[in-house]
């Protein structure tokens, strides 16, 4: 995997936008990992995408087999207070 740039997430994190970008990468068949503090977004070439909250040990399926799943992401501030959830 090639690194394309460095970005300080604390200066302008758009969590819903990051989720949308990782879904588009999964739909394009691109492997990608984005680490945002305690959150990790993963896209797989199989068309699957996930968001993991490493601190709270939670996971959300964002995309499965190229099909977007229903999810609701809310950004409540800095790393220590960011929350994300999935609608089921």
C-alpha cells in the first residue's frame, strides 16, 4: 500500500465523510486502512468495509460485498469523546 499524505485528524475530522470515503474505496475494490485515534476504518478489495472502535471494542459494517449498509455515524468531538454507531 502506498502512503499518499499526512493529515492531522484533530484539526478537521469529518467522521461521516471518512466513512463515506472508506465505503467508496471498498466499492472500488481497493484495500485501505485509516486509523483515527481509537477508530479504525477498513476497506477490503472484496467490497467489504468496517469501522472499529478499538477503545470500546465495537464494530460496524459499513459495506458488504459492495452494497452499502445502513449506518449512522455521529462525531461528538475529539478522540476521547468520538462516538460512532450503527443502525440495525
